[in-house]
């Protein structure tokens, strides 16, 4: 349905803003990509953190870091390990961390409305990394 993760992320943000316009300032994206080496150096100096989640959600003391993955997509193991370390840090500090693979999974996380097979947590991500050689398949 979506060609890339950016499209899925945009669909999640649009749906959130449509359903919860009063909370539009509670969901934001993180720019954790760079255009080139110089841009990367500048962004890191400004606080960019490789592995930081795509979306952050904060409302009424609840902090959630949300990583977006397309079903069936493959990612470099080293990159996913950085994302895992970020997620573990979020959890250690009292937040929530999830990998979502659909708009429905995103809404389940936001609404705390049960389970969804398209939601992965830190423990599931660890298992995926352990069985992967060079690429992690979602």
C-alpha cells in the first residue's frame, strides 16, 4: 500500500491530526537522516541522534517513541541495533517504545487499545536482531 516508510509515517500523522486536532502539539517527527557528510556533522553537533525514533508522542506524562517500518522491509542490522539501544534507553527512563507497521498499529499504540500483530516491542526487536545476519526483516 505504501511505497516507503515516509509515506506510512505521513499517513499516521495525518490520521492523528484528523482524529485529535486538540493534541496536534503532542506528536512530532525527528529528523534523523542527513543529506551528506557535512550535513551529518552539523546535525550531530546540533543534537541529532542516530537510531532515534521516527515519531515522538507526549501527552499527560506519557512519552512514547514510535519507529516506523514497512511490513517485509529489510534494514541493516547495525542500524536496527542503534534503534534498539535508543528504545531500551526510552524504556529504562520510563517511556514506551514501539515499532509499528501500519496506521492501525499506530492508533492502537496512541490509544492504548489492546494488542495488534503489527506492533513490535523492544523484546521482539531483540529477537529479530539475534536471528539476523546482516539485514533485519520486518
